[in-house]
């Protein structure tokens, strides 16, 4: 695998851990608000080999707790499990960010003990997924990934980036119903910076007070609802 970026130090992307973050190239979604457009459309001019990445990890033993694998969408790469295994053999925890479209990869990684934390994006209620991500979607695969994580026994969180014009309060409550019983659900405020569709720089999210109301409602469906 060739990576499209490496963040050498982060305190916020792996909850409670000191980590680095490596970016895979390519995605099977086209979410207009994506903050990594150069990875999605594969125009990034950053290319890091596995050897370079593993050399970096070897030099950081004892200084980092874990590695966050993000994208793009990591699970579109057939060699992802081998990368995760290599990271684990070096003594690091592995957190995977995913859109949940490849449940078999999640299931096998959990079974094989090569992933410690999964953050799965929930883009919208299942009924409107295709319109949200601008691609055909197998929503049964999304549903299966949700079920796998909720019964996995590993750390996980579901999270949704919220744009006011794309997700209504009713939509958010429907997501709550679809992940009912989940451990953690994170509401992410949309920030109009570098994004896939420049027109979305004019989009807004809800107010802080509205987020608190959503949080109150959603805690009736999940164990904890966080605002990020």
C-alpha cells in the first residue's frame, strides 16, 4: 500500500492515546463535505511507501501508543489487513476509521485481533444514504457493519458530520433509532474549510444550543452522545 499522508503526532484522533495518523488513498464515496478531497479523487502529490511508514514507527516505539488508519476509505484496499498486522507486531494499538461499506473486513480484523478501535461514519439515515454520499450504496452492508461493531467487544464509536441543509433533527433521531444501544455516538460540527465540493463552503451547521438538544434526545438511544 502507498499512503497519501502521515500526521506524526495527534492527541485527539485516538481517544485517550498518543498516536500518529496515516492516510490511505481513494474512497468509494463522494461526500461533498469531505475534508480530504485530494485523497478521495486520488490527486494527492504525497506518496509514502510502507517501508518509510514502518521505519517511522520503529523510530517511535515507546513514544506513541497507537496508529490511526484513515482516508479516503481504508477498507477498499485488499492489503489493509496486512498493514494492520504489521502495525500490531510492532507493539502499537490500531484504530481504524471507516465508512462501514466492507463489513467482512471489519469482522475479520476483529476476529484476528488486529484492530483495537473502530470509528465508523454514519452519513445519514439508511434510507437516504445514496443521496448523501453521491454514490450507490449497499445499505445492508452498512447495517451489518453497525451490528458487527455493537457486538464486537472492542472499543468503537459512530459519528456523523452535520450540515444543516442535509440532516434535519428528524434525520438525526432516525440515526439514533438505527444505532439504538450503541456505546458512543459523536455529533461532529461541520467546518467549511478545504472540502470536495467548494460550493459547500457556504453551508452551515446547527447552533451550539441545537447541538445540545440533539445530544439530549440521542442519549435516549445510545449510552453516550458526544459533541465534537
